C-alpha cells in the first residue's frame, strides 16, 4: 500500500519529504493512503470535514469510545473503525 504524508507526519519522521502529498484533499482511487497526525479526535474530525471526500473515512484506535465518537461525527458514506 503506497503511503502519502501530510506535513505533521513528515515532521515527526513517520514518512519522508519524498512521500509528501501534493494535496490533503485528493481522492486517490487506488490503494494509496494519506497519513497525517493531528493533536486530538476533534482536530481529526475537523481535518476530515475540511479535506475529506465524504466517501470513506477510517479511525485507527484501540479505544471503543473514541471510535464511536468519531463514527457519530464524521459525515461520509462509509466510516470505519480499524479498517482501511
């Protein structure tokens, strides 16, 4: 699965500048995933509402309460927990 990185993911060393996404609002239409790091769940939801496609969104967390909070607040056709 090819990965593209947002600015914070690059800053934290999760991916390199060579992996930088050209846009935070691009729908790849293949296996490519965009990775970005945000400070908290509400920032994640705001980021999705600003940059997302309203098609498919996912949260990766071990906390079921956080997952439910995310799933109830993200406006997309498909919202998943621990899936891609």
